[in-house]
C-alpha cells in the first residue's frame, strides 16, 4: 500500500516558476463588451471570468499548445488553440448569439473538442441539470438521458444500461480512472454519490479503442467538481429533502486557489427510509444510508500540471427480500444487508513540451464489500484492489493532423474472507496499446484508430471437487484487436452528419468463468464455463443534427452485432431443488436509436419545448429476445424561464410527461410489462432576500401517484411497484 501512495505522489516533485500570461477583451458581434464570460483551460484546471468591460486575464500558464474555451449562456461557445511561448499574449474574442444551448468540451473522447466539433456523438449533462429534475440518486438522474436506463432494486441500487447493455458491458470512469466495484453482481450498484460531480458524459457504443475491455456497450464518464478560480475562496451548503422516503441529502463543500495551487473538499450524507408505493405501503428494507467524502489538490506551472483527488464512499444498503413486509419508517437497515466501502485515489498529470504534451494518469481503487444474512458476521466478504495506469502522448500537430499514441493497463486482485464465495481469489492483469488520429479538411473531419489488448486472469482452487462452491484454478489469456473509423461533415452551417464504425470487446468475468452454486434471489444453480471466449462486437452509428437559433433536431441510429454474447440457459438438471443453468454463448444483435427536437419559439424567448423518443431491440441469432432490454420511451418537457424583479432570478418552471411503452419483447426468463405515463413538475431559481442569496428547486415526481412497474426493476418478479409520488425540495447556499 505504501508503494502505491508513493507512486501516486510522484507527480508533485516537479516545481518551477512561470510568468506566461494571456489577456484580452470579449465582445459580441456589435463590439459590445461581454461580462461574466467563463474562460477555461480544462486540461490544466484554469478558469476565470471576464469583468464588466469584457476584459480577462489568465496567468502562470504552461509553455506549448493548449485549448482555451470561452462560454456564456446565450452565446455560441468558442474554443481556440494557443501556442504559448511568449511572456504575454493578447487574444481578443467575439462571441456569436445562440439562444438554445451552450456547447461543451467533451473530455471522454480522444481530442477534447467541443461537441459540435466532435466526430463521435457524446451526450453531456451537468449535475445541476440532473438535480433540477428532482432525482434522488445519481443513477436515477442518468436514466433521464436518452439511450440510458437503469436496472434497479428499489431506490437504493441502480446499474446503468446503455442501449440495452449493462453490467460488465458498460464501463464507468470517475476522477479520470476506471471504476471497479464488482459490477458483475445484480445487486452491486453504481457506488457513486452525486456530491462533487460536475457533469457526466455518455458514450453510447463501443469505446474499446480508448478504454479497452468492458467498454463494449459504452462509457459513463463522470467529470469531478471544478476548483475555484485563482485567488478565490468559496464554500457552499446544499440540502435536499424527499417526502416519499423521508429522505435527506446533505452536502458541504469548500475550495480555494492561488495562481499555482488549488484545493477543495466536500462531504455528504444521504439517508432514506423504505420507499412508498402508490397504495401507501412501504417496500421493506429498501432503506439505505450513504456517507461520502471527496478532496482534491492541484498544482500547475509552465511545464507541468498535476491534480490529486481522493473519494471515500460508504454504503449501508438494505436488501429487500420480503416485499411488502413489516411497515417501518426507520432509516436503520435490517438483515439481509450490504456494507460497501469504496476508496478512489487518482493522480492526473500533464507534462508540456514545445509542440506536444504527455498525459499520465494513475489510479487506485479499493472496494470492500460485505453481505450480512442474519447477523453482524459477514457471510460474504470480498476485497477488490485495482491499480490503473493510462499514458497518452500527443504528438506535434502536422498541419491538420492530430495524433495520439498511448498505453493503458490494470492490475487487480480479488480476495475473499467470508463463508460464501461468489467468485474465487484471483488476479487480473490488463495491457493495451493504441494510436488514433484526427484529420480536418474543409468542413470534414476524419478520425481513425487501432488498438491491441491482452487480459490475463489467474485464479486459485477453492473447495472440494464435486461440491457446491468448488472453483477450479484458472490461467487464461484473452487477446483482442479493435479499430474505429469516424467521419463528420457539415452539409451547411446548421446541418451535421456523423458516421462511426467501431469494434469493441469484453473478456468474460470471473462469475461467468467459474460460478458453481445457487444464485440467491433467483433460485438458480449457476455453473460457469472456463472455455468462454471474448465477446466481440461491431457497431455502426449514424447521427444527424440540425441546429438553428430557435430549433434543434437530432436523430441517432445504431446497429450492434455481438459475436459470442454470454448468457445463461437451463440444461435440464436439478440440484437441491434448484434448476441448473449454464453460461453459454451465441451471436446477438441490438439495434434502434434516439430522436428528438428542441423548440425555442420566437418571440416567446422564455419558453423551451423538448421531445425525445428512444427505442432498442435486442435478439440472439435464433431471434429469441435478449434480457434486460428497456421499453420504448417518449419524453416531453416544457420549460419556462423567467425573472421576477430583483428577488427571483434565473427562474424556471417545468412540466415533464414521460411515457413508457409496453415491453412485449421479453426474454424467456422475463414477463411482459405494461405501459405507463408519469407526470413530473418542477419550479426553481435563485432567490435574493436582502443580502441573502440561495438557489432552490421544488419537484413533484410521479405527481399523479401512478401505480407502475418498470421492466428493468428487479422487484418486478414479485409484483412490487416502483416508487409513488415524491416531493423533493432542494436548497443551495453559497457562503
């Protein structure tokens, strides 16, 4: 452990001085100065705001070439590249009007461009926008993004689903490192708290070129909270209350920065009782408690930038087994339950050279998971330790060609100390090498890349041959070559087409390779298959976008073919009263897409209407349906924005109509699900009373108290409905 911390702290050993500076003035098309423009260099965590005269200044900048982003609500975001080798550079900027949206820099893709410039379509959502919808958890907020759903166990456990794929087929990144938390388990949730998260980016489709194994279905990339601007000190307190679960979510944060050093810290506590269904009953032991702490420290100078972050998350989760049982409003979990401690330590370094740079990321994740059946002695105790590294070298730009080469790797160990074992003690080692290029010509962009990966899994023998719980020792290697090719063109200033073809892969996980026992909650005796092959897929994506000053239209279509898709199937045998299921493979296909509009009518500048539809169909080659495929969904949202004199600013009121269609394409282990429509209401903004300023939002979710069951609810088999009406009040004070 000591050696890991020493490695992670090496980035702070280089300290030199710098005087590089960029100044300028920001105006609109009529040369009127623009105040409050955000000027940011995301890769070195530098940010400032223009003054009342539109002037700005960024000091102590690195040598070399980097990108500066200028953004202001109501104007089109602008990104420029600066080669900084002088002591002071003057860069004046003109921003164009844009009433609908503010373009965002995408961090999860290779070249960190604005979404409008990106070859790959990536969904971006700020945490603030998700919280304004009144969602109780981070995963619940993600499920409001088109193409994203969740497999849920009550309100406490949620697993992300991207276009019909979930579990080990969806990769999660937090603090710039790969999150590993035994995500193969059906009752192993996301394990992240929304406190200290700035935004999320969603890659819908294979991203193995950049992320390796498990990015077959897509990537959720969580961007951490930004540091304060230089010479600033900020503190904030937020409180959310939930009527349905009698819940509370509290967060307190502070941050400060100098020209070179940055620091932040945030703590949060989240507690909920059993959730209530529309008839007034509570679903027993869906209660949970969560403690979260995040901190970060950063340093930058003329040649170097480094950020060290740490996150501790503790979950106390009830496991619902009795359905509608003993009624209680207690927040204390009862048996059976889970206790999960998760530590994430990450170090992000940028080294700047004259015309190139090197990014070096290191991460250490320690996931300590215990399950208690009927006493405080853990029946299951798993410790997962993961060390990640990610090195990317950005070669000097050759005219219109940008190129990146890199290596990535992971070393992971799983150890057990409980009476029960889901998977054996094992070690997993990953290594990947890749290269990618981005070429611009006129209004066209071409992006391509190649990658090779190796995963080695070595496990230990456990138990007695022929008995339940016996694991045979494994020593397996899984190799994969993957490629991607993307093309983007602007047919006009308002109309964009993107076409991407990419392959991805997923090596079988330990549960699929080694299982030998009863899977609790499903009454299945599962037998793993050590001869499983890689899942390998090829997906084609087409994205069409039209954007004008008052209207947006998008349509996304995809076709995803997966060779050697892994699933379970009954073999006809029975052991101890449980049907026996084997892990087997067959080819599969998923296809569908999302489409939507955003209408901002003139002269009703205060009104926004958005509507989106999403669909996915998943089948094996024999035309049998795949499991856990979300139902089609049509989402309509009306949003009005207003200001009332000088006491209510940035006000908004929303009406959301979420229609989920019946799911009749169920797999052989599932039942059909009826359609339902939910009505959600919201109002909020910034309130100014004397010298007191705070933000609030009030939401009423499932306002009509509709009785419904989601197709992806794990409580569906017991006929237990999802959550009833939930009124959410949130306030945030900046100190």
